C-alpha cells in the first residue's frame, strides 16, 4: 500500500526528537467524515528523522472502540516531497481506517493512544460523522 502526503489528509508525525518519558501532549480532538460501510482513513503515522530517514514507528492502541464500527491499522509506505529539509523521501507508515456498520448513520467516537519511541504519548479523540448514500453529493 502506498500513501501520498497531500492536503486534507490527517498526517501525524513523530519527528524523531527525543522526549522525556513524562512528556504527554494535550489530547487531540478531530472530526472525520465518512460514508456508511466504507473504509475511511483516519490517521497516518510516520517518524521522519532530521536526516530524512525513518525512525521507529509509534505504537498505536485503541483506548475506546467505536460503538458502531471498527478500526483497522495497515502497514504502508509514504512518499513525500519538500517535507521540511527533505526534498524527497519514502518511509514506512501505519495507516488507520474506520468502517461503520452497514446500516449506521450518525456520529461514532473512538480514542487512540499513540506512543512514540522517545517517550512522547499522544491521545486522540476522533469523531466520525457517518452519512448515508448521497449525503455527500454537492448540488
């Protein structure tokens, strides 16, 4: 699987900077739109070091599962150009997806914990707005 970095994609980066074990970011809250029963990307997790190589990928844990869907994480490769001092790079990544139950329409909420190798931990509360067929069409 290849994932390209582009505008509008939730990219969550660990930049390889060492952090103290007690460092914890404040909780991150995000909202994502999804169609019923469709895989929707909710996060891309990479670790780019200052020399443009990949550092160890974070550990991802589902703290609170969504009530009306499921979350899966897949391995991928991310290609990017002109990212910070890196003119071109390709690094491994984890990509998280959400998929609702076939008949679900409404909001579903999940919480994940992302632990980076340097000791930094990030809690993310993600609200998924699930719409039925045709709800995302522009008229």
